[in-house]
C-alpha cells in the first residue's frame, strides 16, 4: 500500500490498486501511517508568487500553508516515500533542505 497525500479529488491517484488517496476532504495533515507516502503539499505560498499577484503583492505570508509542507515532510521522514514540490520552492531553504539540482 501507498498513501498519496494532498492530491486532487478524483485525480490520477484515485482508483489505482494499492494506493490510498488523501484529498482535501481527508486532511492529509492527520495521516498517521503506516504506509509509505507520495506527498504533494500545496505550493502556492512557497512558490515564486507566494505573496500573491504582482499587481497586488504581499497579500499573503510566505509559507502560510496551514502546516501542510511541514506535515508532509514529517510523513516522508517517518514512513518513507517522496515529497513533490517545485524546484524553486522557498520551502527547501525554510526547512534547511538542499533544493533539487538542475541539469
């Protein structure tokens, strides 16, 4: 079994044998194991436009994702698996992790 966390409702992880999909209705921050995870925490508050529109900047706080990235990272560290986030995400530095290498 694999737990796919923070995924789109009825998206590509739904209906795959051996995959338990956790969409927004299940609140993946509450996942307590025991299966390895594929985590897709929201990136909107960590990406290039974390602050909002360039026409209306700084309407949001950097990293304000209700603890989703932190919870996803804890799941991957505890249960194993993969954490998917953009290469330019500010989350890598915020959690003292090396950013993905570009080729």
